[in-house]
C-alpha cells in the first residue's frame, strides 16, 4: 500500500498501459492485450522474468475494471484463465492467480493505492526466492509506479469509465 498525489485516471491509465508494464511492474518482461471485451474488460497475456535458476512464468488473465459510484474507489481484478493461448516452450504457465488493485480517493487529491496477489507459481521455486520476491516485488512495483506518475506522462489521461472526485 502507498499514498500518492495523483488522479484516479492517471493511475488507471498506467496500469492499463501494457507497453509500460516492464518499466514499472517488478518482474514483468512484457504484456499485451489478447482480446478486448469492453473498455473495462480484457484478456491479457503477460510474461514474468524470474531470476535464474527459475523458469520464467506466463499467464493469461481476465482483467476487469470497476469504479464504485458512491466512493469513487477504482478496483481492478485479474484472474488467470486457461485455454486462451497455447503454451510456449521454456515458460511455466500460471493457471492459478488472482490480483487486485484498489485506488481509494482521499482528501486533497491523494489516493491510497493497494495491490494484492494470490498466485500459485506452478512448478518449483526455492523458498528463499519466494520470500525475497514477496518482499521486493511489491515495493519495487509501487516505487516504480510513483516515479512514472511523477513524470506527468499520465496526467492528462482520459478514460470514460473513470469519474474523478470533485476538488
């Protein structure tokens, strides 16, 4: 969890920008949308680069965005799905994963950002590496997110399904 001074739309636009995934999300090597169902629902394919000697992981996820009409809290949920793409040699397919991002508007333009993930990485990973990744990955991801948003690159982003709090 972190608190950041940013617009809900800027945060949402960053997380939705698959081309930028490797720049802010720890472990992300690349990501792309396989199929867009609607502006708030897509199938996403992502490859995560894990440290040697562990094999990299690939996941296909159904990603959904929602904004609470009263609180204006923005929530993204992603669930691993099977059968959307063939498996690739050298990549372990993650079939059990749930991820959630929450952007809760606070006072004075601040937003509480929370990320949660429950993942069965599929295949062997040494316990020491799991413990290291559980601590370092979320911290690095949130730190990178903060740096990219500070550049102002997403400051003017517009998404029809996001309503900003009144100033």
